[in-house]
C-alpha cells in the first residue's frame, strides 16, 4: 500500500527519478531549479555531476546513455539552460538516444504573452518540441511522477528520440499531498514481430543464396548483438557496420565490414552479387547510403549516388515510420530487433549450409577499405594502431569530429558492444570530452579514451574542470595540427589557394590541463603514446586520475 506524503515539485522530481532507478544526473544549478537541487541534497541514491556548460551536461548524459543502455538525465534552467542544451537534444533525436532533459519554465509561459522576465524565451516548449520525440509541461505537483514515467516509457518502448519536460517555477516550489512514487519493478514487454511478417521474411531468406546484412545501432539498443552474429554465421552473410554501429559486432569477425559514413565504391561488387538485403536497426539514412561526391560524379546520375542495395529487402525496425522511407521494403518487421532476429533464427535452424561462403569476398573488401583509409588518414593511422595495442579489448573509444575520429570510425578495430561512440549524423564538433565523461560514469571499470582535435576540444574545454572535480579518469588525446583540418581540406579543394579562418593558434595543451589540476603529457611518437597508455592503464583504480595527452601532428 502506497503512503501519501506532502512533496514539493522538486522533491517529486527526485523521488520519481529514484523510483525509475536513475542513479546519475548531470546539470548546473541555477536560481530557477534550486528546489530540485535541494531535494537531491537528501537523496544519496542519485549522484549529481556538475558540468561547466549545459551543452557539456547534455553530452555527458548522452554518453552515459550510449554506454549504459539506460536513460541519461540532465537538469537545466529556464531560457539559456534550454538553448545551451539544444544541441545535445538534437543529437539524441538524430542518433535515437534516451536523453531526458528536465527544465524549469516561467509561470504562465504557455499563455504566449511576453513579460520581459528573467530568462524568458518566446516559446521554450515549442523550441524543445522541434528537437525531441516527446515533450510536455506539467501544471501540478501531483502530475510529475506520472509524466516522468511516461517520458521514460516513451523512450523505452519505441525508438528513443530524446524527451523534454518543463516544470514551471511555481509548481517546483508548491506542495501537494500525493502517493510517494514507488520503485519500478521489471520492464514493459518488447514489441514482438507479427507472425505473418516473420513468415514472409523467412520465405525470402530461404530462397536467397547470397544475402547481405546492414546493421545499425538499433541492434545494440535492443541487445540483439548475439542474435545478429548467429544469424550472420548461419546465412554466411557479410555484415556492413557504419560509423554509429561500428561496435555492433566484433570487427575482427571474418564476415564484418566497417565503413564510415557514405560507403565506398569498393562495396559495389559485393552488393551486386547479393540477392537479398536484411536491414536491422538502421533507418538507412543518407550518411550510410549516399556515395561520396567524387563517386557520385563518376556515376553520372542521382540514382547512382545511392548505395546499390538488392531489390529484395527485409527491414527490421522498432519505428514503422522509418521503414520504406529511403528504400522500398519487400517485408517490414516492426519489432524489437532481438525478438525479430530470434524468430528468424528459429525458422532457419535447418538451413545451415545452404548459403554461399563469402568470407574471401569480405576479406578482399576489407583489404581495399583498409588501403583507402591509409590513403586518406595515413598520418593518424600509426597513432590509432598504438592506441589499439595499449587499450584492452573492452576499452571504450569516443571519436570526436576530427581526422583521427573519422579514421577511427572507418578503421579502428573494436570488439565489444557499447565500446565506440561517434555522433556523426548531427556531426557537432567538440563533443568528445563530455561524451567520454558520461561514458566513463556508465562504465567505471572500463578505460575510456576520447579522440579530439585541437579546435574542437576547445569548444567544451571547461569540462576538464568536471573531470577533475568528479575524479572521472578519462584519457583525452588531443591531436594538434593547428587547424580545422577537415574544413581546410574541403576549403582548398573547392577554393584553391583561398584558405581563411581555418588555421589556429593552439594553446599549450599540457599547461592547460595542469591549470585544471589534470595531468598533462606530450608524446612525440606512436611508440611513446603506447608506452604512456600502458603505464596509465596499469595503475590501480584508486590511483587513476584524468589524463590529457597532446599528440602533435604536421601543421597543414
């Protein structure tokens, strides 16, 4: 029997989060959300991580969600707190992440009248609605538990697109007598595939001889990695992983092909020999299916600019709205990926040996892609190889929007689910450090390394203070070539000899780290980097602290 208690709005927020087993929240206190922080003072079961900017708080919650597989929660104030966290909210929508932002709002804001009040926005809720999959404003303290439960349910039972809840200041401070939110037990059942669609998919798979699989991050979100690997081996199907799904399967498996962003023409022959595509947990967005500009120009047609998937296509996704948007699906399975793959495995148990062995074909494609990566990213490849030799198999790598990050998304081998982050669809530069901090809090026993460029790193450099204060032992590699290199390369290709605003004067990164009470090092060779990382990873946990390592590169 639930007991009724008198709670403020702030207390109702914290009690509701605790009821849903939220253990970490990220944020910055302000005069508008102090009732929530006062309630956190009395709740030892929730750890608060103090960010230095709301964008940093949002990306920490984002990184936490990616690695933990549970919602990341951030607390922000009215107005600038919301606008500052807008970019992580947009990223959660793009990458289908369970990020919940709880913001304050001004009383009577929904009336649409401007009063010129502190932190007032024209339409704060409307701004958030444009960025997330679910949004709401509560008007009573007693409604807070139900609304928070609905926000979390929405992200748990369908494609998570981020959620935004705003609570007026007067509601946070008001008190109501209400049942104390009870600890949630168990989970709602996942969405199972319809039997008739499973049967239709089985008929296509049974008739195929050379299927290919395109796997997205939805596989890991559903915990379907083991089922996907079993099905790939049964079908002898090559599995194409993208930058965001780089860690879905072990990259050293002989059927796995990793590509970053738009696939290379190298994939063309393999796809043309395939007679069926099985798409799992991927929306087949343009980042995955549009060929590079040079290859589009060679093809001579707009259609030639798309990844040439087989005409017969089975698409598995939790979101019915994404199926058939970019490629027509012969069979659509709207379902949890793990349940759908399990059903297919059951129906194909007796078909082992029917499918053509394509491992040699996969090996040839992987070799060609490796050569391509060396041509494009050759300068940073030895550094990534040094990192791979030092990092244990379960280590986590966060790749920012930098040349080293792009190279890692293409060619850095990873072996475990939830061990690689590359937020490449929204492609916001400077996210590496806060994403890595959130990832480390989600997996405190696993080493976490952030790959940052010198320009992007400075956009959220203040979060070094969070790393120091919260003693989050992330290793940050700053690749310093005094340039926005990717932008400069494109600039000079399109406007030869006319480089502007892409050359940087970098700080002394080692001294900068030490100013934040963090150890800083500078290494000159990949071998020196490997030695430094080996020494760092050999330390006992109680001696592990944040570390920044500057990697000097040739200036462009």
